C-alpha cells in the first residue's frame, strides 16, 4: 500500500501511520535495521483526531506524539523558531 498508494519507499525509515474507518485503531509501519515493524494502538474510548479532509498528510515527531496522546494540533499555536 505504501508503494502503490503513496509512491513512497517503505524502507526509507519514515513512519507510515494508518487508521481504520472508525478511527479507534492506529497502525504505524516503519523500517528498522532488522526489518519492517508494525505497531498497533487501539483506543478503548474515543477516536484519533485526524483532519477529515485529508487522506494523507505529513506530521513531525511532536505532532505524532500529540496524535497518539489524543491532543488535537489545530488548537495549539507553535512559537517561531530558527530554521536555517
């Protein structure tokens, strides 16, 4: 699916996050030195907050941590930082 739908290389080291239709399960696919790893998180209550209008989007490590903890990124304002 990563190769066909996203035109990405699953062995690149990037994390690929998938949710089910009801948004109560999340799977993360990534490549480690030993091979592909698949992590799964199931919510007992509530859903993962993802943008409804986007089928795929990029997030950084901080936004991924907030996503997994149930914090919506749209309500949070990020201060400016230096970027070369």
